C-alpha cells in the first residue's frame, strides 16, 4: 500500500486495513500483488473472499446500484457483470452480499452467472433466519449463509439455520459482528458444528485475535483428531 501511494490511515471495524483507494478493483490488485511478493501463488496458496455489502449501494427509488466511490449508477445486470469480470480475473472464491438484501431477482441473476464457482454468501439477505433462508433455497439464490448467533438470538435457531442450509447443499459460515468483544464462543460453535469456515476479521486487535487463539487451543486439545478441511469446506462449488 505504501509503494502504491495509498498507505492505510487506520483499520476498519473488523480490523482490516482501510486505505483510500481510487476504485474497488484496486483493492484486489493490491491483495494479489501482496500474495505474490510474499512468495505465494494466487489461486493456489491463497484465495480472495469479498464482503461487498451491496445493500448499501441499492437505491430503492431509482431501482439501481450506486457505487460509493465513483457514484456510478449500475443496473442489476451491470453489477452481475462486474462481479463476473472480477471472478474471471482474480482468484475470488467467496462473495458475500453481492446483491442487495431486497433484490431477489438480482441474486438469482448472480447465482446463475457465477454460483457454480464462487461461494455466494447471504448475510443481509438471510440474517440467520430460517424463513428467509427457505425463501432463498426455493428461489435458488446464493449457495451459502452467514451465521451470526446474536443476530437470530438463540442457539436453537442458529442450529436450525445451519441444518437447513446443509440439507440444501448450502455452506454455513460462522461469523463475528462488526462490533465485538473478546468472547470467543463462535470459535467453539464453528468447530462443534463442523462448519468448516469462520469469519472473524483481521488479527489486529484482541477482540478478533481472541477467536483465533481459541481455535488454536481447540486444535491443541483435539490433537490428531482435528482435521483442517481445506478446499473441502467449499462443498457447494463444482
């Protein structure tokens, strides 16, 4: 980022760098370059996951998406085409909230376009809610759900959502919240439910690091029984 002339002035809510880049694609370019300069191969050693939060781009009155940085207006198809272009160009394996939470039609278009090779995660779309997840499964939108225990409120409802997702061939990613504490329960839940994936931010503050530390403790306790799923965690992709 320093070489690029865009050093990060700070970090975001979830601990990630927050550089002032000119456009969204620049972030992907910087990440790929960092992977390569570290001696790894993009697409083999590292893959990219994006949380687009596209609900923030959706303009209900104009029925279009407005990019935050450029102010460019985009139709549903144009946004789908942008994500497809990125997936064709960069080693993207997961895209969260690629379309707005109310845009079921756009989600269906996105799923048809890249749902066989990119994990399409519904966070704002499903909100850990079995009723919304059931609607998504029926409409064939997305192929994964983000699981936030304190979003739905109870462990019972959380388990119901994960079980429904898995029965439908959807992956379930256990997730933190933007505002967090050092409580590490989600690390235990991710392992106990064999989720295979956890989203808990960059390891830059104790509220995020606490979860990774708990995962390390669990691995140490389980010993040889512990298994890292690797790419098998993405059983929803072809």
